[in-house]
């Protein structure tokens, strides 16, 4: 079977092998500090007894599941700790398809590229709903595509790559569409701590047996290498998800989960607000330079990505490679996110060299 292979690692490898200085704005690897409590917990872990270096419970450390459950207002039994949001989404999509109520997974265009690939890998069929130019999603458009063949509707808010944040009315309407078609709404909320608009609403605010929420600490704690995420399932769907998790991965990393649990308990809101403030500054710096260069761009309400369109320079892989070689800036081609933004290039604002990158782009397209 041929799976869609996301282009992230290809572009990152191309940039790493390029001659000269290249500013990496490809993938969402935060460049800021993780919580100090997380570092302290790792030092503490090194001195624990040998039994703490063995398998943790497959569904995750009890302490971490309890911390997540308390913050999200659910029972700990509904929480499955995963290897990042990637595995959380995989478990949710697999659970949706194995319910045997349909084989289609509805997703947006533009789309986070791993959703279509997972759909194909799991034997499902993709259906796409194009978002508005600002990235907003009309639930009526989703309703028009949904049917008795719909196994799941997967959405990402705050959104990668558009930066859109879906309001409460949209989230509630999407849950309703899922319920009306006996499908699952899978809400990937991995950028929830990067809501710059103050309008983010979690799907957990809607009580429904037709919604699954996924998340991770990769972005919020700047620890993409730790691979700690989670999925929150309705009670009647969680046991099969736990079984699949055990069969695929056995368990996750005990030290990573231990450190995240301590950081959750000991890190206050100031840490997250400081990172949002940093991101706001970078958005302003980057978009101001793009505007001066006459480029079109998106200004994110959430997440940490900006999409830009340069006249006569579509967002193809070849053009992104040219930009790496000739301008020293690496972004992601718009064509990697579906058919709706093929003229655009996406840039991740996770480098302290945002201003330099923007100036290089302005000079290149002058």
C-alpha cells in the first residue's frame, strides 16, 4: 500500500545539507526553554530505584493521567497517554474506523499532512472540506460532505497551517454533525496554549459520546523530542483504544511521563503567557516585513505559523528548495497541505532569527 509521505523531513534534510547559512522555519520545534520544573524532575529521576526504569502502565503513568484528567474535567480512566499527538490521533482514527459505521474521514483543506496519510494507512477514504481564506471552517460545509459513510471528522484548532481558532459555535456544531451521522469528531487541540485570540473552545466543553480530544505537551512545554501526548475517549470507546495502544507500542517512556507530570503540577500560567507574548512579537515582526515586501500573508489567531504568498512564486517543493538555496530561508510548500493553498508557503515562527528571515525574503522578492 502506498501511503502519503509528509514532506517535513525531506525539506528539513534538504535545508540541513544546503551550502551556506539557512534559517529553519520548516517544522514546529519550539526554540524556547521548557519549564524549569521539567528539567528538575529529570535530574531527580536519575536517582530513582531500578524499578522506575522498567515498563510503565501501557495507558500511562497513573500520576500523569490524573493530572491530565483533573485539568480537563474527565475521569482518569478516559485518558490514554500516547507517544505525542501523532499516536493519539492514530488511536482515535483507528477507533472511529473499527466501529464499522463508515470508511470515510472528513478533514479540512488545507490539512495537517499526517491526517491523510494515517487515513490511507488505516484503510479509510479521505474527504475534504475547503476552509475560508482566513482558515475558518463553516460547519454547514462539513454537514454537506458528511454522510452514513463518515467514520470521523478530524479538525485541528488552533490550526496548523492556517492559524485559525474555531469559535465555540463552530465546535458545538461540529459535534452535532458527528452525532447526526454517528461519526466521531476528533479534535486535535495540540496548540491550545497558543491561542492568541482568547476565543479557543475545547471540544471537551461539549458532553458527547461522539467526540475524542487529542493533545500533547510537545509544543506547550517545548519538548517535541519527549513524545508525550494523550487522547481522551468517551468511556465506551476507551478500552479498545488502550488495547490497540498496548499492541502497537506496549508503553511509552516512563522518564518523559514522570517529568511532564511534575512540570504540569509545578508550572504556573506565567510560563505559557510568556511564550504567547514571545510569539505575538514574532508574528508582528515577520508579517510587517512581509507586508513591506508586498506579499500576502495570514496573521495567525493561534498556533505559530504564518502562510505567505509571493507573486509568481507558487508554493511548490521545487520553489521551496530554490528559496533554501538562494535566500537561505526554509519553509514548507503549500502543496504539502492539500490543494487549497498551493500558491502559499508556510513558515514556522520558532526561531530567534525571525526578523533576519523576513528581511531575507523581502530582499529576495524585491
